[in-house]
C-alpha cells in the first residue's frame, strides 16, 4: 500500500515516529490524552475536524496534505495562471498591424476547424490548464485565416476561439480579460445575427462575472430576440437551442442583480423552448440546451437570490433527470459547486462537502482552478467538523497552508 493510500491515523503514527515522539509527547503538545492519540492512530477515532488536522500537522512539522493524502501544491492552479499570461499576450497582439505579409502560413479552414473543435471539447472536459496553453497559437491561426479572407467559416471559427477564451477566463476568475475576448467576438460577428448570438453567450458570462448584471441581461436578451423565430418556439433546433441558452444567461444575470421577477420570467421562457427542443437534442453552437439545463439554471439563480431551500429542491430534481448524465463534464461539475453553495445556505455542511468531493471526482480542474470553488471549500472547512475527504480536498487546493 502506497503512502497516499494509508489511513490518516497510520500517517500520524508514521510521522510521530519519524519525529522521535511518543504517543504521550504528541498528546501533551496537542493538549489531548494518550488514549486519544492511540485511538486516532488505530483508526478507532476519526479525524473529522479540519482544525485538529492542522494542529497535528503543526506539531509534527509537516504540511496538512501529508496527513490527509495527496500533494497540496496546487500545480493545476499554477499552470492555469501561467497560461493566462500567454492568453493576455495573445490578445494584446494585432496581427494585421504587427505581422508582415506571409509572416505566418494560413491554416486551411478544415484543419483550423478540427483544432477549434478539439479546444472546445478540451474545455467541456474541464481541462482548463491545457485549454489556456493551446489558445494563444489557436487565436493567431484563426486571426490569420480570417484576415486572409477565408470566408464565413473563418469568421465562425474565430468567434468560437474567442468564446472558448472568454469562457475559460471566466472560470479562472479573470472577468475583465474575458470581457475583452467576448467583445472581440462580438466585433467579428457584426452583421450576422446568428453568429452575434453565439458571441453574446460568453459576453453575458463575462459581464455577469464582472458584476455588470444589467448589461449582461440587456445584451443576452437582445441577442435572443434577434434570432427568435417569427412563430414562438417553432423554428430550427439550432436557433431554438441558442435562443434558450441566451435566455438562461439573461436569467442568471438578473439573479446577480437581485431581480427575482425577471429571473422567473426569463427562466419560464427558456423552459418553454427547452420543452420544444427536448432532452439531448440541443447540441448546437456549443450549447447543451434542454430541460435539464434549465433546471440547473434554476439552482444557480436561486443560490444567487439567497434561496438555498429552493435551490436544493431543484438540484435534487435535476440530477435525477435522464439529461443529467448527457451534460458535459464541465457543466456538471460547475453545477455541483452551485449545489454546494445551496447546501451551505441551508446549513447542511455534510452534503455541501459531499457534492464538492463529487465535483472534484467529476472534473478536478473545476474545483482546483476556480476561485469560487475554492471559496466554497474554505467555507465548508470553516463551518464545523470536516470529513477527511473534504479536508484532503482543501489541502489539494492549497487552503491548509
């Protein structure tokens, strides 16, 4: 059995022995009894309080992660942050001004499309450090194809690159840079209502993350109305799914503003479209729109409005739907973070911790790279007795240092 697989009590015993300490010596320094230490080391008594694990680690002069298992160095966070610097540098370049003719070969549109699709799938699988590493070169190639006059397809791909960029930057907590990327997407899409609607999705996300809820709501509602079919809910699935996605984004923006009435109206509009689209049929324009998506949005909106009880109820309903397992890994893990916030609001720390651990199993980067997720973990860890798996998760994201 590897050291990472040992029970926490065995690790305590190992490090106590390495430090040349008896059980009595460790007990004295912790202000506990020798019997307490003995039971911990034999696994008879659980170490389920985050603060106690920290106290033991301090006495044994080790990082708490050594006791709970795993490596507390948040390497994924470091990699993601380093990648953001590259994205920022890429956005600061203006190829049409800085690069001379022929300075970069124009990628065939087909190959560019395959690379963009790969980047989007990587994002949907929540591999955020990998996404930010591939984005600078991908942006350069998409910009050159667009500048070379490769047609509507090149414009479409460039908008998609900006969308991926904005979406991952929102995840990593850089709302202003995400806003810049989304604004660039809107500029490329000018004059094309459908492409503009695609670009408006990350614009709404970035504005909402930047605390500009009213602007986010106005932009997404306007984009949705531009592509709405003449006969309500009777149009191509592509347009319907995108329209529904924009209405969901508008509802979430309204929630950020505390506008419960608008949240209700927009969510119900989206729900009507979702029933028309159906489950698993809204896979268009990078969206995964359907009834389950709308129910997850209800959870996120209720959390923002401070109604944890309603959020928990919708969460438990949504995750039991057939559409839950069809959603991208990124979407499911992000929802579980929202669910953890809901459980915190109703004072259920145990379930909050449980869904955070589930989210980490589903998509580790969603938990270990997102500032909002780390904040929720910290709130759970501080709230009371903390299960060992939650303590380990806190250590993995660097919260026990």
